[in-house]
C-alpha cells in the first residue's frame, strides 16, 4: 500500500488498528533511525551485543509562505515523530541511543526496577544530555528495556526509559555527542 498524506485533522470514532509485521522493525545492528522506516513503529533489539541507534537530526521547518492554502505537504519537519526502541534480552554490550548532532538534547527521565531490592529508582536528564547508554547492569538493559524518544521542539527530544537494572543503579544519561 502506498503512503497517504492528509491535509487537516483525521478523526477516528473507533480507533486505529496498527497490526502486522511492518509495525515491528528488527534492528540487532547499529543503525541511523529514519522517520520513514522507524517512526511510529517498534524498533526491536533481540541481540545481547553492543548496538547504537542514532536518532535523526531534528528538522523544525515551518510551512512556506507561498505553500497554501493549508499545510505544505512537502514540509520535511519531523516535530512529533516518535521512536520506540525495545530490547527483549539482557544486554551484554551497551545499547546506545544518541542524537544526530551537538545541537539536539534530550529531556526526560529513566525509571529502573532494581533487581536486587525490587525498588523503583529514577534519573532525570541534565541540560546537556544527548545520549542514553544501557549497559546491561547498573544503567539498565536488564531483562527488558523500552526507550521512547519524541521530537518536541527544534532542539529537544522527549525521552522516557524503562528497564531493569542490577548493582548500584546509575544514570543512563550523558553528553557524548560532539
């Protein structure tokens, strides 16, 4: 089926059903995520080894003044694009999610279930956070991990991390992209 572009709101009185194999994209190797291939789908990692996912650069273009009437259907803005990454196996190598360039940052938090105490622990991003690293122990990636990243502005990704951890829990957030 081809892509369809709508101009104006789309309302469903009975919900949208998204099923089928195209809704899950297997990604057991490092990859640069794209809106066309990965946004709105589950990016599934089922390999214990190291993997890096690079989020697309944020494109916050506005509609052209001469595009009307209505929204410019050729506008490549990715504001609102959302990526869900799910690791279904305990990581033995780092699972890294990073922004595309030093202009973009992450805002949000991580919630971990500590396997030792069964307590919930949390961590917040800091102003310069641009990378999430789950190491399979203290910074998450134990048993399962779900990372959701959504573009919310011209420089910000809203991030939510849920995972198990072992040992002394530590933040998965850092400023590593230059």
